């Protein structure tokens, strides 16, 4: 059999005993794993570890699984396998506003989890996904790799800056209001002037491409190909 790239699984589970078992089974099956015991850590590791799949417990300290899933789903198509002790919540969770790919109810057998992980990875790998690379002149935003480029050179951006830039590129030259941009960032209730601060930082990071973001007086911002 040809060697397959090791798939990475992020196990988000606050009960150490359960997390131990899951990691042991997944590693025995050839997966690489990382563990987060709370929602905040889950988001950190999602960014740092770039998992191929997230096994996400619903009930978590600090930031619950639902909020974690929403945050991740706003920025990524990474498969999420939800783990919940509440069977009745499942309908509300799966596929709806959340975007989880599948779910498992507790108590579960670790073998079942591994089988489910494989099935979800297979589905995710098989489906042709729309490309999420957007271009406008020299500016390129790649939401799959989660990076931006200016004339082919990688520009280091924060997730907020990247999403802001992606929204402007997708608007294809149309001006977006500050409120529209906040909606894109998932922060609709924040002061609209926050956008100005984000744009200022974004321009600074963009270097030679900074002129691409044009201020439209009385409206907001638009991207002009440079
Ligand atoms: Ca829990």
C-alpha cells in the first residue's frame, strides 16, 4: 500500500479519561493527534496545528463547542465531528446553523469514533470543493491555505485582516460599507469605526499592495486592482 500522508485530528475534550482513550485509538490507527481541553485552546490549536478533522465535544469550559464550531466554520471547511451527551440537541446542531459534518452521542465506543472519523474524512476528501482562492490584480486571498499574497509574495495577516481582505476581493470593485464588513467579520454589533482600525493595519501589512484598498467617502471601502 502506498504511504498516505498522516491525517491530523484535533481532539477537543475536557474529560481527560475520554480524551486519553480517543487519542490512543486514533494514534493506533495511524492518525496524528493534538488535544485541547477547552474552547479557547481548541481555537489556538486549530490555527497552529491545522487539523484535517476536529473531534469537538459540545460541553466545554470557557468557550463551548457550539461557539467554537461557529468560529471555525466562519473561516474554514475543515470537517467537524461533534460529540455530545445530549441526543435531543443533535437535530439542532448538525448541518443547521452550525455546519458540523456528523455527530456522535456519548457514551460511544472508541472504535465507532474511529470509523466515523474515517467516513467523514473520506467524504471530505472525495467531494469536489469550490476553490476559495480570490484574486484582484496583484492581490490574492487563499481561504483554503488561509493566506494572502501581494504579487505572489506571502503577506502575513491576522484572521480578521484576511477575512476583511477576502470580503473586499469578493465584492469585485463594489464599495462595502463598514456595517457590511463587520457582518463579514461576524462582529455586527461592534462600533463601525473598528473597521477603520482593521483597514489601517491591513494596509500597513499589504506593503506594495496597500494602495489597492480605497476609502470611499461616506460609504466605506473598496478594492481597486493594482
Ligand atoms: Ca465535556
